[in-house]
C-alpha cells in the first residue's frame, strides 16, 4: 500500500492515518468538517488535499448510521482500488450497500477493537491499535487484493487480525462492548443526585465500573442505533437476573429462616456465575487469565514516584505484570497495587521495604 484516503478524521480515522503516515504511506484526509480534517493534518496524519486519482485503499471512519452513504458515494466516484470501513457494527452497513445494488467485491467491513473515552482528532494516537484485535468480515465475494490491503493496514497499525462473520461480530460486540457500556452508564447515573457525603466515599471499585460511562453520548447513540436488537436481547437477560437478585435481597430481610436461606442461595448463585464469567476474560497478551499476587505500596502524589517503584522492582529482578492505582480521598497520596507472579511477591515486598517504601499488608 502506497496511498490511502481516510474519510472521517475522528479518533479512529485519525489514529489509523497517523499509523499509516508513520510507516511511509501517503495519506489523504477528508471529513464533512473541513476544520477537523485540517486539525488531523496538522497532527501529522496526512494531507487534507484531495488525491489526484484513485488511491490504493479508502478507509471510511464515519459513524455507523452514515457508513453506507459515505461508502456508496466513494465507490461510485471510484476513489480507490479497495474500500473498507471501521464502524463498530458490520451486518447493517453491508446489507444497506447490497440493497443499493453496489458491487461489493472491492469492499471489506472491519472493526478495530480499540478506543478511548475521548473523541476527535486531538485524542488520536498512532499506537491506538497496537496489540488490539482488528476484526475483518470478508465474504466469498471479497476480492483477494482487498483482503490483502486490509491485512496490510492491520499490520501497519500493529493490530491483530481476527476473521469473523459480520452478524456474529455484531452479537459479540453487543456482549463485550455495547451492553457493558449501558450498564456502566446505569450505575453511574445513580451517582448524579447522590448525597455528596456518599460520593466522597467512592473507591476504585466504582471508578472501574463507571469509567466507560464518561464516553461521548452522541457517539454511543450512533453505535447503539446501529445494533439495537442484540443489545436489547442481552439487557433483557440482565433485567431478569436483576429481578431475581432483588428478590433474593428482599428475602435476606425476612425474619423467616427458610426465606433467608433462599435469599443467600440466590445471591451466592449470581456471585458464583460472575466469578465463572470473569475467569473467561482473556488475560495478559490475550492468553488465559492468571492469578497474580498483589503487592500494595503507599505513595505520595509527587513526580517520579511511580518511576522509582518500577526501577526498584527492576533492580530486584521482578517483572510487574499489571498495575492499578487507588487514589486516597482528600489526601495527596495513593495506593499502588503491583501484580506479580506469586513466587515473586515476597521478593518484591522485601526489596521495596529495604528501599524505604511503605508496604500495606
């Protein structure tokens, strides 16, 4: 691939353009908002000047509701040898294009499984997709050259290609992305009018659950409008589980021993099912999840603290597998949770104590 046209210079489009530009591809940028395209160009994502002729690959990064319109226009104008989109739903856009009678041999629907809570070109980075799955949904009609161009794009973005059926993809993202976002928003909505004294007690648990609720509502309306059925089906199941959980909790309030036992069984069931589901979430580098020991270190909120901890861990010969930070409420301090292999935990704890760190048991 020598040339590309990115249509839509938001977070995903600009990030892909940055990755391609960094690898020597000549990238042209287009957007219905010319100022946004100029911003992306100023960031080094490419040029906002139109190409002289057809490019190798056109990448449509428009909202799901507009993908078919943008693709149809680009294909009729013949702007590229191959066309793909990066929308978060795949079945609907393809069916819309088929209904318009377009030749889809040069088209491939794709979806990079990466993003941020922020949107727009200023949130874009050239490494946004690195190590992340990038779904490709070819059909028997997809031209081999177009598939190869898509694979080259994925390689330039250092993502991991995953081939799926379009409708299977839409059901999958409803489960692992769209439904969880709405559940996160529902939990975060409980905080809107909560008493200040209660909100001040927020810890890492509520931060983890509500983090993705900070995303742009307009963007998510576009996403959910393109995949409402599978998301609604999942929320119906969640609603049934919630109803049973409420019933079990009410039973725990009863003075009747049998009802309390029934309530305990109900709560235990949902917690155990949660354990079983959480275990299936892929671990580091997509491998099976592993159990790590946590070494918790108290730190002051000052520059260089994290760098010192990592450097001291390196001197001790311990690899940090993962890290979380819990900030103290009302204090300039926090708790750094270092996840390490179980056998390395006592080694790291001793080494950090020797270097003056406060280890929390």
